[in-house]
C-alpha cells in the first residue's frame, strides 16, 4: 500500500506541473495542490518525490534572488529546459522559455566579453509581461479619472 501511495504522489506532482508548464511553484504550493487531488499524500512523500524528480531531470529546481524557498518547474524533454534560460513576469509569475537565437548570441557575448560561462538552467531574467503592464497602466488611468472627477 505504501508503494502505491509513493507512485501516486509522483504521478500527481508530474501531472500538476505538466498542466502549468508556464509557472513555477514552491514545494509547499505543490503539496497543497497535490493533496487536494489525492488522499493519503503526505509532506515527506511529496518532498522526497520532488528531489527524485529533479535528479531524474523531470523537474527544474530554481532559487530566486531575495527569496528563501526553492521553486520547481516542469522540464519537458522536448523543450530541454535545462539547456536554456528563462524569463519570468514579476507580477503574474508567467515563465518564458528563452530558446531563440538572440539568447544564444547573448550567451556567446557573455562568454567572449566577460569570460563568464552561463548556467542556463539557473538563469532567470525578471520583468513585467505585456498583460501585466497593460493592466497596471489601466488601473493608473482609472485612478487618475477618479481623482479628476472628485
Ligand atoms: Zn524552458
Ligand atoms: Zn505578468
């Protein structure tokens, strides 16, 4: 019975992260999501499985600056997430897979000009995505309109 739970936890973790390939989660968030889907999955099982899945290359484990906790993200075989860097929206958390040629050029320049060989699996660029920028400016406009009216 114990073995069945272990396999179940692994499957649930993978399917949850596969459904959200554009996002990354903390172990705690994964635990919450997975326990909602299946009974009898405990913290230890989830944490142990996360480690195993990282070792097997199914997941990426990343640490973001100024934050204590690790983040996990699904690493698909087709996408080779361990071989390119990612960008992330600070506001909504959306992940961008940077596998286009301009990134390769950046990596090469970094190596040539600074002598720094980038570790793509650990590199994340932060910004604000188009949707969040539009939303921000809209709420700014709205606030201004309200001020003018009063
Ligand atoms: Zn990727
Ligand atoms: Zn965003």
